[in-house]
């Protein structure tokens, strides 16, 4: 086998087949490399996008959220806390009561729609991917109550830490009928500006102290939701079902995956057609191998006839041209893998390609260098090359010595 490989390389080398064949072989290898690179990069982007979104959702959203049906207020009672803690057990790391409502933030003549989140002081500390871009997470009131503002909101209102803003909030929660009489107006001091990289947070959220929110929105011994942070998300669906069964109406229990089901379904949907569509690129490039080998056969007809006269078996000729196809394909696959790895490393290091977070939920193109993507792509490409190389290889073996003599 080693002698056949050496003979194949010498007999079918581009230098012995002419400049035209050398150029054609280069084009074939480049086509396969481009197809492999494109497919690997596409799979890496989809895998990276999915893992990044999941990581952000798990670290930013609470693992379990308990709200009221039709946005009803929930009683902030000791019994609720006890039931939740007893069911969650050791899985529960923390439970946070939250008051939430829509409102308007203003500075001077500028106004922006926002969502107020009334939380306790330790709530923000538990958000791992919620980074302070300026100021701090301090919600302690001074002369004015403190507020932590999303970066996009801050940019639109030209806010910086220490500035005063005005919040316009309905006093009785989401179900109230808005009128000048039941809209609370309160000045706040901006203590910090946060950035998460996800538009859901940066474009609308303003965090204030929960006691301040309760007074402004008219929440008396009640909250909008309970948010649970778990030590592990394993078995989260079972825990959600147990909580729903043991908490009275109007409690509505959902996991982070239930809340973001539409987004996660969309990500899964994007992954399904990509391997098929981009696999066609490899298939088209692989068909070029047929053309390359056929051209090579035409240039080697006389030599093939001579080899047959000297006693070379048809199976040896099949093997020889099959190896030629595999050499072209393997070269393209190897170059494609290296190019995909290089481009991925450059993007991960320098974040050259950015995205609008308001559309894609992330501010840069995420990539995941997963060996499985490289192996599956290379394996499929190799099988396609192998199957396609068989056709011209058998065609070469079918040439008879008499035909080769007559061929010009």
C-alpha cells in the first residue's frame, strides 16, 4: 500500500501533469477548503450563539420566576416563603421578592419608556453577567432615592452617575387606569449604569430599592413576583411543577427556559437547515474532484495503457486514482479546518464582527470551538469525496491498452 501511495504521488503529481492540471487541482482543493470552512464557521456560530444566550439567560434571569396570573399582585407572606423554601430544599440558593411595573424616565425634555424593578440590595450582586459600566450598584437612598439604569436608557437620556432623573409611575400597578391623579412622580439619583449585552435589560430596566417601589406603586404587603436562584438547574422542570402544585391561585410558576421558550426555539430552528444548505457547498466542491480526475485521466490515457500492458491490475489503477481523489479531498479538508480554526480564534480574540444587541441579543458574534463540529464536518466531507472519487477511478480502470494506443 505504501508503494502504491508513493507511485500515485509521483505518477499523478501536478508537475508531471502540466501547469493546467496543477491549477485545476489547486482550484479543487480551494473549493473543498472553502466549503469545509464555511460549514464549520456556521456551526460554530450557531453553537456559540446558543451557549452564549443560555449562559446569559441563566445568569441574568432568575432560574424560577413566580408571578401572578394576569399580572396580579402576590401576597408577601411568611407562608409563601416557607412553602417555597420547603419544596426547593437545598437547591435553593436565594429567593428575592420583586416589584415590577412599566413607567417613564425623564431628564430635561428627554423621555423614555422603561420598566421599574424594585429589588433588595443583594439582588443585583447575584447577577453575574450584569456589569457596572460606571458608578456602582448602590440602592441606598440619600437625599434622593437611588437608581441603577441600563446603559441604552442612559445613552438615550444622556445620563451619567450622580445625575438626577424623574420617574413617572402608575400608583396601583399595571392594572390601573392612567390619569394625572394616580401617576406618582419621583426624582431619583443615578448611582450606577449597568450593561448586560442583552437588549431586554439594557434598553428598559431601571433598578430601585424595593421599599421605594412599594411606596410609589401602592404595593402594601404584596409583590409582583418571587424570583428564585438555584444552586443547580438540574431537575428544574420537576421543581417548577412541584411549586405550581403547592402554591395557591394566582401563583404562576415558570422556569427561565419557559420564559424564554420562543427565543430558544428560534435558535434551535436556525440550526436545522444550516448543515443541509452548507453541506451542498461541500458536495459541489467534491464534484469538482470528478472533473479534476477526468482531466487527469485524459492526460494519462497512454500511460494507463502502458501500465496495463506491463501487467498492472485494474484494481491497482482504481486504487491509484481513488487515492488521487482522496489526496485532493484530504488536502482541502485539512486546509478548511485550519482556516476555520484561525478565523474563529481571531474573532474570539479581537471581536472583529459586532452585532446590534437590540436584534440579536448579543453585541458580538459568539463562536464555540467545538471539536465535534470539526470532526463531523470533516467526516462527512471525507465520505463525500470517497464516494465521488470512485466513479472516475473505475472509469480509468476500464481503459483497454488498445484504446489507449488509438487515443490522441
